C-alpha cells in the first residue's frame, strides 16, 4: 500500500486520445481495487470557478444562525444541517461516539417543479432551498455553474469506469440520464474536539463517486488497507476522487469504498463535496463483469434511492433529515 494518494492525469483522455483512455482506465482499475482514493489533474474545471464556489460556501456559513435555520433541512432532505448532527454508523470504520464538528448545506440536482421526481415527492430530488438573493446575491448563480461543471466532469468519467470494469465504454450512459447527485457544502469550525471527536468521523461515502476540490487547510485523512491513516495533502489544481458504498455493491466488492475522516482543523475550513450518482431507480445488481460462479453476489440488492435514504437515516439525527436517535445507533 503506498504512503501517498496517487495522481491521475485525465487531460489526454478528456482530449479524446483513445490510447490514453485505455491506459488511464487500467490505472483507475488498480487504484479502485487497491486504494479507493486518487487525485485528478487537468480535469477542465477552472480554479476561478472553484474558488468562487468555496467563497460562496464561506459566505453562506457566515450568515447569522437565524438566517441559516430558515433554510434548515426538511423531509425532502435538502437545506441546512446544523453542527453536531451526525455520528456515522453505516461502516465499520471507527468507534464513532461523538457528534461531528461540521455544519453543512445540502443542495441536490436542481429540477423543475414539474419534474416527475419532484411531483412524486422523492427525497434528494428537490426542490432546493436557496438563500435569499437579497442576502447572498451571487450564491445560486455561482453554485449552479460550479455544479454544472462537476456534473459534466462526472459524466465524462463514466467511460473510464466502464473500461476499468471491462464493460463497453458507453455502458453507464443510460443509467445516468438524470443523476441523483447531491452536495455537502461544509464548514469545519476551528473548534477544539472532545476525545474521539472529529470534523467528520471515520466513514465511507454513500454513492458512486465523490469529487472534492482539495482544501489548503489540512484535515482529510484516508485509511489504508493496512489500517494506517494517511493525510490527503494539497495538490495544486487537483480534485480528489473516491468511490462509495453503492459502487462497492455494484461491483460486488471489486471496487472498494475506503474509510476516511476529517480531523478538526486549527483554522476555519470550507469545502464543497460533490457526490455523483446514478438515476434514482438504478439497482445494485452486480455488474456483469463482477459476478460469476467463483464470485457470487454478496450484497443485498437495492435501488440507489433506497440505498441513499438508508445511509442518511442511520447517520443523521431525526432533527437533521435522518432517523438516528440521540445518541445515534446502528
């Protein structure tokens, strides 16, 4: 197991180089089977756009608490999630016993009021709660530009994942026509933690892949398969990418979901994590290249939306959009 997180240059692949696609997919396969985390460079999202989005996250969390609570998360599970709302119990990643020291603002893919999922009242499909333009005039515009860029990047990487799994390059296209992506726009305050307390406690992510502009303020740590914690160092203009529990299910355990945590920072830390996921009704039956007589299916099959709801309900307090009791239990 390497002591550092590997870097993958996806620029040649994005430029349409077929040889680079095959080479990059082979590299990705190794990373996802052995580490679960990697940096991407030359990904095409401008530093200016990322900086503008993080600045909007900072401004949002700087609002008075009474303004943030007007936007508090509800049964649709979008909106503001206060500090100390989570204890992660869905993965055997640590003996988590203290509520996490972060506040976040959850935004999902922006859908119209007549979208079938919005009409049906499905969770994690909107509508979003946006702060007033009088208070944060640029927030919605900047964040939607940033999310559009991240969604486009996630979609552009689907052929890499297909090739890495020995599938046709367009295999995932019809499964991501209306992706159930969501975002955590997080403030980690510079607060002294109690014993066994974190900015976010050891956990695995829920979904297909997570994409995160790496912060200059340290805190993110990744657990190796040997059980050690390695720091996710800052890499200029890179995004860090990792796979989640749904992809682990979908690949029948072939692509790992790696535990990670955020140490409570010594200065204010702001991030915007983008969770790129398939359509709500996609089911986790093992992909055809990941199951056979020697390696039978090993996980319960669920739809993506049911999988996501179970994840949030178990990790988040009921007052913050989940079902976990106080204290949270599995």
